């Protein structure tokens, strides 16, 4: 999928972050994972994130990563684009990114790097290297030790036409507003804001792992009921910004379980 087409998909509706299935020994369980994706697809997600944060990217081996993306891409085919997680150090992140591209992923979600801390230029170069290693669209995930600012993100956008998305996991409204002012509509915006009534399109924190129908229905209703006065109020906020509706899942912090 062309990166610009993927950007439009990200802006268009719900995004699904399914769990990854494992057996009792902690190995990837392809059959129930395939069942999970087939169960989720009819509920109208615009894109599906495989082996990302909720999909336990940091719990899987590189070989499992490739298999998860392959199964997801084969299962969803042309119905729902697959966005694969990638991360760790730059060389391994590139290897996983290229592996995901070959397996059929339409895009990448660059998870926070492996260092406990890094400066803006180092993280920027890390993201640029990943972008330049593939042709598919790339989404940067600002979370934890990855806290890219507007200037660094603008430089990435200037250098990498396939940088098409920004996912916020920090909940810093002022930072998001400054990023939105700087980048405008050059990227799609995803994520969670911890303050209520601050987003033109509501972020839905519903457990689609268990209630995808309610998640899908609620998203449509909220988009329809979001009034013009509310949109105007958002625009009047300093540096008002827009984000897409998001469908999130949650996993157990204790054990990885396969879907019954």
C-alpha cells in the first residue's frame, strides 16, 4: 500500500490492536491468532496493528515476529491493512522492518528504542534510518524514553516521505498541540489524551478484545454526535489538533493467554 494511502486509512476510523496468542509454553499460537483476526475483521477496523505494544512485541523473538506478521497479512489479505511493530536498536529495528515489509505489512509502528535515554538527534537519526530502509509507511510512537519534539519530527517528515503517522502515548497536551501546529496535516495523528474534551474525534478506550461490536457502534455514534460548536471550541484552543478514533485492547500483565 502506498504510504499516502495508508495515511488516509489511519485518518478514516477505528484502529484495532489485537492481542497475540501464545500456547502454555509461551510460543506463538498461529491457529487461535488467525481465529482472533477473523473474529475482529467484521467489526470495521480501518487497520490492524500486529506485534505492537498490545501484541507483545517485546515478548517475542525475531522469528516469531516474522511469523506473526505473515499470518496477519495472509489472514486479512486486502481487507484490512496490517501495521507491524518494530523497535530495539537501529540495526535490529531495520531487520524487523524489512522482514515485516516482505511478509506483507502495509506499514510500521516504531516503538520506543531500547536505550534508557537518548537525545533528540539520536532518536531522529534512528527513525530516519528505519524509514529509509523500507518503502512502506512509518508511524512514530512517542512514549516513555522516545519523546520527539516538533522540530525533530518536522525534520523526519522533510527527509522521509514515508513518515506518515504520529502516535502519542505521553498524554502531554501542550506537546501534542505544538507538534500539530508544526506538522499540520503532513501526518495522521493517533493516540491517547489523558484530559477529557480535548479531541475533535474522541479516543475510545474500550476493550475491543472482548466487545468489538460496542466499540465499533460507539465510535460511529460519537463521530455523528460531535457537534459543530464542539469542533469550534477545539479550534479556538491554542494549537488545537485533531486525532483519529482509536480502538485499544488490553493484555494481562501476569500471563499471556490464547483466546478460548
